[in-house]
C-alpha cells in the first residue's frame, strides 16, 4: 500500500511540474485538482466522483446530439421548401449517407469502426482503452446521418461516445483496467439514460450488453452516472425531443392472451430483422465499389424507400407517438397511399410493407456508410408491429383491444429480440411511458421475444462473429480470460535448435551447456524436421557405442502436433489436452521453426489473470 501511495504521489509531483513548466498547453487546472483528489480520496470515493463527472459529460454529449438532430430535422422540414414533397425524401436521406462518408474519409482518415461491437472489442482486447477521437466523431457522423433522414438511431453512437469519455477520463488519471472498464460502462450508461431519460434502462444496458462476462462488485458509479445523464436530459431537452409516452390503458389480466401472441410475433420479426441486416451487410461488403460509391448506392436505395414510405425517414419516434395518440392517418398522408381510399385494410397493408422494409432501410443506412444503431429502428418496428397487431385484432371482431398498450409492449418485444437485452427493453418502456403497472405485459412480451431469438441463435447475430473469434467477452468467464491472453507472449524465442545431421555427441554438448529439456531439429533453412526431449536422449547417455553411431535424425521424433501464431490460447490448450504433452513447437506457414510453447506458461498466466479479476 505504501509503495502504491508513493507512486501516486510521485505521479502527482510530475504532473504538477509539467503543469508549472508548460502551463495550459499541457494540463488544465481542473485536472490538477482531480489529481490532488485522487491522492486524497479513497478508491470508492474517487470512483463515485468520477461517475458524477463522466455521467455529466456523457449526458451532455447525448443532449447535444439529440438537440443537433432535432434542429436539423426542424430546419429541413420547416425552412427548406420543395415544390414537390417527393424531392424532400429524394435529396436528404441520400445526402446524409454521402456526407457522413465524406466526413469519415476526410476528417477521420477512414476510421469508422462503429456500433456496440466496437466497444465490446475494446473491453476484451484493448484493456478498455477507447480512442479519444470517438468522444466526438460519433456525434458528428450520426448527427449528419440521422438528422438528414437516415433510418437509424442515435442511441448506439451516444453509448459509444459516452464509453469513449469514460475510458479517456480513466486513462487521464491512470486508473486500473477494472476501474477503466467501470467508467467506460458508466459513460455509456449516462449516454443511454440521457437519450431516453431512463436511468434504470441505462444501468440495465450496461450490465446486459457492455459488461457481459466482466465480474464487478462496484455499481454505484453506474448509478450516479445514469442519474446525472437523465437529469441533464430532463433539464436541457425540450419536451418534444424527449422519448415520452403519456397515454396508455390500465393493465387488465384478461388481455394476457394478446400479449402472449404479440411476444411470439415480435420474436419472429426480430429474427427477420437481424437476418435481413446480415444479408444486406454481406451484400454491400461484396460490392466491388469504392466507399463513396457504396455510400451513393446505399443513399439512393434509402431515398427510394423513404419516397415510397415516409415513416422510414429518420428515427421514427414521431410515427410511434402518432400510434399512441390515435393520429393514424397522419402516417400515410405524405405517401402514395393517400391516393387510395384509406380504410382499415389500406392501413394494414401499408404498415406491413413498412415493417418489412424497415429492416432494409436501417441496414442500408448503417452499412453503406451512415452512422447509427438499431435501438430506434427496433423500437419503431416494435411499436408499428404492436399497432398492426391491434388493428388486425379489431378487424377480426375482438372488442376492448388495448391498442396503446400493445404499441408500448411491442416496442419492448422487438428491442429485446433484436438487441438481446430484455431487461433494458422492459425498463426503457416502463420509464418512458410512466407505465410501471405494465411490468407484467412488458415482461411477458420481452421474455418470449428474447427466448425465441436465443432459440435461433444463442449469441446476438450482430456479435456472433466477434464472439466466435474470441474478440469479445461472453458469459463463459473462463474462456473470456483465455481470450484476453496473447499467443505471441508464450512463444519461447530462445528455444534451442540442432541440425538434423548433427551427431548425438553434439547433442550431448548442447544438453550439458544449455537449460532446455526439449530441442527442435531443423535443416539448414531452419525448417522443422522433428523434436527431441530429454526422455528421448536418456537411453544414449551411458552407451558410448550408440552415441558415436547415431545421428540426431535417427533418434528424433515427429511432434504430436504443431502450433501457429494465429492459434488462440484456448485452442492451444485443447491441443495440449489432446496430445498429452507439455511442450509443442510453433511454426510459420512455410514450416519455419519459431519457438516452443509450454502448457505450464499458459496456465500460470491464466492463474495470474484470474487472481487479478478476482481482487
């Protein structure tokens, strides 16, 4: 403890010296104060203070992004006038994706890794260190994309921005990996809380998605960050910007069958949504076009979809609010469907097409060059699906259908199935609608949808490839630790080698002067030919006749298996178990010998890592 305090004190003195020498170019006065507080406060006290500061900053970033998009929407819908409304939907969605791609290529040098998967990767593979550029790059990109009509959500960019703020704060004050991960999650929590004014949903998001496979006992910083983010949202954002629903029906247990069926329907739709998303992503990646041409192609597709179905324009929250307020006809007044006689079946067909095409609109927005997430699209689709289900039930003759409640719980069901986050979905809708009496239907629909999604794929398809490659954590904690290890760190670069034509006498000299118990037999080009252990040599130690008559080639053995640098520690341990040996050679693709890996070295590192995670 004394050594640790001494290091902190020396770090503080160095910072103070730099501050005095370089002034505000190298340090800011508030950082000096925080460094002083870091030395004075206990760990828990400083983490709570950090949670407040990170929460306020990330919450403010969320407020700024929501305000930017709201103002862009207001400008293009109220200040820019087209002689024909169709031009509005042709120009802006296309412009949003193309401009976002131009910004990425020019301002951010083509670095556009986005989405929650990128943050999970940083937690598992980069010690929760997020590039500082993400503290503002996501805000700029998503504001342009969604503000100009991209069919995606702001919540994922807000979460990434908050995570980057928390990570960089922790880096500034040289906090440990666990503390850095905690503040990364706190920043994302505050971002989500500010986006929806739903602090509990923000906390659930952190635990369900970001902290999967990470063991934590500290959660107070998450709570205070969520409260700070939510308060800022409530204080600074205008009422029409907030994600709020003020109308709903009282819960009646007799309506449970509606919720059971809707849970199944939203679960199946969620599966459809993620499958379409994967296919569109694969299709766009396969196009032999430049990034700018892909953006133009995706923008053109999105503009066409928005022309045909205006509800696909932007986040879509206003459309869902129209459902809950009973303003059904406003959703099709700008579409070609207004030329038809508007009846129940007209609306039903229109909503079915909107639902089917929403998955395409969102996927083309995100994967062709725009920036956004699946939060808002899943909520929009779920609300639309709930309203469509209510209309069908009414058309079939059922009375007292809880239309508004079906819209609300439909949002939770689709979000649960798309994002694999049932608790986040439940609390998000409960907080946003003040509908705590809806917990039972929310739980019914969300859990059914989640179970259906899990039945098709145990891991979110969006993250499955990363999980299979061991690049993100899963619920299997032992594998998470092994994935955190690097194969390169276990290769013994000083392994001893001997030429295949060497005599046994030369081998004995190597054994006498060396400290290894396994040797690689190589040719003149350092190609691996075989291996030798002390057990292989022992019969020749006291037999002079055999010693002089034998060569290394005659007594070497083929290794039971060979390893490569690309092999993961988990796969290497499985190879050790299959072969029953404790040392295996590592070779290149051309069979050049690189070194040996010892099973005991991996197990020792695993034990050390387990101890660090358990402290």
